[in-house]
């Protein structure tokens, strides 16, 4: 690469990002240079050079004979999240809510046909088998994804849904575009989305869109996750009341942050 030609840096940057994505998909298992090169179809020599540069920058770390993600990514991620004021509001409103304060709640944005989780609040009865910060899930399988998709114009949503096959995470996942469009219409009518064991057996999520929140110009939603066995009609309505109060507090910065107290 020539330092005098900025355009020559583009392939290297693209490949470096691909290496980070590949290491992230390995979920903590160190990958050797050969494995990374093979996964990306890159020459081993250039892959080794890129890994060395990423290691020097703290983006990756050497683990035995391989590489894993580096701590610098945590630092950068933390700094990015610290710039999102509404995330601080989300945590505070969850903590002060009547019912969600005891549950697991999350913040997600739509990225293509995935939802990306930016925040997770764990109450006094947290569910461990749910998405964490930084996780991606197919939007069609999640309450947050369907809540966000329901805010899009129907034609825009339909075009987006046809960009790739809909992924199934459970036997109850919706993988038909017409069926998902019908689900989104029902979501619009009732004002909230439901993931009824569509991601994980025995787990139900409820989500509402938050119209006043912007993160990189991406739509956003908040959700609560509970065991299906606990979710009777009274509890559902109490959780939805809390979700709506939290959403209202985040949409309008002039509302008092205690707006979710005693929700339900």
C-alpha cells in the first residue's frame, strides 16, 4: 500500500473489518491465521500482516497460536454507547418502573434485516438465555424487530423483507413474507409486537417502538422478556404499561424521568 494514495487503504480496511467480524462470529474461540485466511478467501501472508497490525492497535489479541477480539473494541464500544443519551434514560426508567424493574429489558436498532442490541437491563429476576449487548438476531423472529418493522411504510417493509430469505430460530418463527406482513399489520393495530416462542422455546417477548429516538438514523425499540408460563393477561398488561411509560419518557426529553414509576 502506498501511504500517499488514500484509496489504496480501502481494501486493507475492508479486510481488517472482515477479520474482526470473523473473530466475532467465532464466539470466543481463537482462530489461527490459516483459519481466518481460509474463511475469507485471502492470502495467508496478507492475513498475517493484517492480524499483526490489528494486534498492535489492540483490536485483536493473540491467544495461544491464534487470535481473538481485543480489549480496544470494548473501549470503543463503551465510548460509543456513552454518547447515546437515551440509553442512560432507558436504564434509569427501567430501574424505576413497577414491573420491568424485576425483569429483563433490552434496546435494539434495526440494521438491514437484523436487530442489533445496544442495551440490556437485568432486573431482580433476569433471564440469562436472551440476547446480550452487541448480539444480532433476525428481525422477523424478534419482538423488537417486528416492532421496528411495523413503523415502516408497508411498501418499504415489504421491499426490505424480500432482500433475503427469512431465517427461523425456532419451530414458531415466521418465515413467510405474507405471514410476517400480516403479523406487522396486527402489531400496528395493537401498538406492540410479540415474540411468542419465535426465538426461544418457553420465552415470550413484548416490544414497543420508540419514535423519538435516533441512533445513526436507525429506528429503535424496547422490549421485555419473560417466561411464557408466568405471562397471564394481567401481567401482560402491566408489562405493556411499563413499556409504554418508558418509551414515552425516552421519546420526550421534557417528560420527568420518573414517568414509569409504578407502571402497570
